[in-house]
C-alpha cells in the first residue's frame, strides 16, 4: 500500500474519532492544551488534511479526547 494511502487512513481514523465524540478542531486545541500540548487550530487542520502527523501527535489527540481504544481494520 502506498504511503499516501496510509496517511489517509491515519487521518480518517483520527477525524472519525473526533466526529464520534463531537469534538471540533477548536475544542481539540483546548483539550490538547489541558494536557500540556500547544497546538494551533490551523496547524491541526493542515495536519489532518495532509494526513502527515507523528504517532506522538495522534496519541496526544486521542488521549486528549478520551479515546482509550481504537479499531484498526482492513
């Protein structure tokens, strides 16, 4: 699978978790700040639209929104 496909899967997974919890990008900024992570809303939008972000960012975002389990399926 090309890396662009993996990037899209990562982005879609994180966006789906945000949507499932009704969390906007602006709210994600606030939730990240609460755990000591400084992000701008524009940066988050860019990361998720490109699908290029670190595993660390993904874990921080998932933790900030209270996601303790994700399902990765083919």
